[in-house]
């Protein structure tokens, strides 16, 4: 099921309405804010996603090896992006910032997951194509790429392994992981120092987040230790704005 940020969509609509009212005649040539050396502050709001997570767990026991493969859809409930942007050349910029995403994983038999909050750091590059669209000089497309580092991935889960027994619980606290993404979108210059954005990006995992998970399967017996790994990827849609200093 694809994630929908109901509150964020409302805010996105409000952003568009406010953006239209914020449009003013330009005192300088259009896109002069995108010249080499320009610096801006960026803010983005996630409004839609199609994200998923996959994982693998394995352990050696007295009864032989135990393995679990997990795949679940992540329904987004919040997406925020902030950072700074500096133009290295006309229309070519470097961005540095952080994301915060919150997801509600769909249950997958025999697993039931808690809500997942993720903080990420990113480094991105963007090229705003110097081509007006639909005869509108203020409207331009852009493409870009970014590299993301997630310091930690943490969530709780319940696993119904033995019929008639309480579900086993575990806490996954995975280490750092990396991902890469490609993006495209549209930018509209609202004022001399304000630019609005519609952005779509697709993210691929480069490394997994790993942890040794301790799970109490049978009361009174030692916990089961599982070598676990998790990664995630998918599509995000965002609205945002850049304020140039």
C-alpha cells in the first residue's frame, strides 16, 4: 500500500496557495539567484511515497539453522528535509542537509512492527536546466543525485512463532547504512530570493543496517540470537522552497 501523508498533503496544498500569493515581479533577471557563489537555505515536505524494506535473519540452534526473510511496505506518515545549498557554477549546486522520515510498516506474518523513525544525512548535487517550460521563464526543470548516510535504524517487533504462546519480542538497533538516489522535478522562481520546488526521487540501498537481535522464543530458555540485516528503498515526492541569502 502506498504511503500518504494526509497532513503533509494539506500543507503542500497550502504551500502552493501561499506560493501563488507570494509571486512578485522580479527586480533582477530571472534565475540570477542560481549564479556561481549563491547560497540558499532549503526546506522540503514529503507528500507521497512508495517505500519498502527487506530484511534477513539467521541463527544456529540445537535444532539446526533458523532463517527468516522479511519484506514489508513502509507507509509514510511524515517526511521533512532541511539543509543548505551553494552554487558551484551557474545552475549547478551542491546541497548538504538532513532528512527525517517516519514510517508505519505493514504487518507481515508472523511479524508485527512498531512505527519506524529515521534520521539521515545527505550530500546532493543538482543541475537546474536553463530551459523555460511552457513559455514561463520562471519555470525550469532540474535533475540531480544524492548520497545518504543513515546513522542508525531502530524498531521493535513481535513475532508469533509458537501457536498458543505469547509472541516473541525483539529490538533491532542497526548500525550505519548508505543509500543513493536520483531525482528530477520542477522549480519556480517566486521572488528574487525565493524558489519553490516539486521534487521526485528514487532511492536504492547501497549497504544494509546490521544488528545481533536477541529474541525470547520459549519462556525459561536462553534467548535466540539472530544475525540480522535490513535495507530499504523506493520513491518519494516532496514540495519545498529555497530561500537565498
